[in-house]
């Protein structure tokens, strides 16, 4: 028997959720364009060697959907994020003027363990600036992110956590001389999944109890970005990497439009290997669903393809996780079941040609219109429209056909009006 359900971790998206997702995407696109970002589309499938060596051991050993083409014997993979494909694109277009500002909103695939807010296929909304090494680029990405969240109706109840990979490297790799820092970062990155005790246990296995306690103490450092930056400069100013990272973050914080939302968090490490500078995540106060957006600076990634230094920074919003969280707290509603604005109800079967004429006229004026295709009775047509909560009905019968009119009825208003077809546009606009 054929399994009709999608594979585990995948899902069908019904019209009410798809309509909500498309609405949120259109709001995000408007913000991205307002900041001067242009769209870029990359393929779902990449050569395996493009993705290999970019994400780290865990992602490449377990999370990337990797497969061999039976016809060519070449290895391919579904894209794991939108950043590495961007790096490949930039490297293949050396003539591109800089800075290059692009956005892409598209699905990515990860062989992750499905759970609340986490799917194996999900949409990301990325915005990246390629070609600027300066704090202004990182600050613009954060300002864009804040405006994007506000456009989605999230004006409060969230925090933008920020850190810098140079600070982490300077303290953990130089001062503590950790032999396997990436493994330590990956352990810390699981803090929201396994909790402090889980991270401590993993660190003790990697470093021993004493060093693990020191790391746990360090990652508890949180607070105002400028204050923490000043403290790091006082206490670790002779450490070049820490000084660069702290100074960069202080400049970024001075350019962010809502600095009260920004907070330094030493436990933020971002598990992907390609980050080199500021890193950030957005967490909601409720529900506790983990980060809904993240990003950072990756100045060395494009050089892996281009063999030349190309600085870059960006942010990614997890649309599906944000939808799940927004529905849970009542911010979003998946109640709209159709784009249809008008249903043409054919009262008598013999009037169907006139019904089609009315539908065509309404569509030509820009309205979304359905007309009966099953030769259903009037009551059935009305029931279907009611189930979809279509806001306006246009009744067509022999009387309307003879007089060249249409009878419009708004269920929510309880208002009925009969108008000439050529005058129906204004009446429909008013009733909608």
C-alpha cells in the first residue's frame, strides 16, 4: 500500500498556512527592498564538493542531504543553507560591483531530528552584504532585521543576542589554549537544547572538570554590548583578537537603531564553522522555541571558492519556526483559507455563460473570483463559499442576465445590492 503521508520531518502545507507564509514573505521582501537588497535565486541542488568543508563535522556527517546521481555517478547535495550557495555565486562572478546586497527567501533541507519548530524542509529569509568589512555593514543587517521583525508584527518581546568569533577565539583558543575549540563551540551551541548540565557534562568529557568549569563561567557573561566591550578591552586589551572583536561590536552597537534590544551573550557561538566576526541570534521571550533568526560575518567563506579575500555579513530568518511561534502566542492567524474575494453563484444552470461573463469582468478589474465548475445547485455553491469565508457573493440568474445586472451580497454586512454589470467594480470595492 502506498504511504500517503510525507516522509518524516516533511509536511504538506495547506492553503491557510501557505497563505500566511506568503503574506509574511511579502512583508519581509518589502523591508529587504527598502534597504536596497536585490533578489537572487540559487538552485536547490549543489555539487557535494561545493558544500563539503564549509559547515563542520556534525552538519556534513549527519545533517546534509547527500546523494549520488545514478546516471552520472556524481555526488550532489540539497542546499543546507542559502549562504554557501551565495558564496559560490559571488566567487563565479568576479566582475560584480561591491558591495553586493542580495536577499533570498527559499527552502533549505537538513536531516535533523524533527521536533517542535524544527522540520527537515523549511524556509529561510536571508539578507547579505558582500564586500564590506566595516561595522556599518553588520549594523545595517541588524537594523534590517529589527525592521523585518516589526513588519511581521514583532515590535517587542524579543532580543538580539550578539557575540564575536574573534572574542571567542582570543579567550578560548589563545588564553585557555583549548586544543579542540570547534568541538567546544559545538557543545556550547547546544545550550538551548540540552541545558547547562548537558553542556557541562559534554565539556567535562572534552576538557576535564576544571577547564569545563572555567568555560561555563566565561559563557555566563551577558549584558549591555558597549559595557561588555569596555570590560573586555580593559581585561583582555592586550589580546589582539579580543580587542578587534570588542571594538567592532562597540561600533556596531553605536549604529543600531534600537540598542535596548541588543545584548551581548558569551554563550552565543553559532555552530557553523565559517563565521569569523560578529555573530547574532534572535530569541523570543515566549514561546521558548530557540532562535528564530541568526547570522553573522563570514569573511573567509567566499575566499574558499574565489581564492581572494571577500568580506561578507548577513542574517537569516527562519520563517516556519517563526510562524509556529507566532501562531502559538496569537500573533499570527492561519484562518484565511482562500485568496478568493468573490464567488459567482449561478442560480440557474442555463445562466452559466452569463456567470462566466460576470466572473471574467470581475477578474479583469483585479478581483480574485471563483465560479461554479461542477454544475452545483445554488445552496451547495453558497455552502462552499461559506466554508471558505469568502467575503462577497455575486448572484447570477435569468433576471440578472436579462437586465445585464449582478446582485451582490456581503454576508458580514448583511447588505444586498443589484447593479449594472458595468457599474459593479465600484460596488464590489465598497463591499469588500
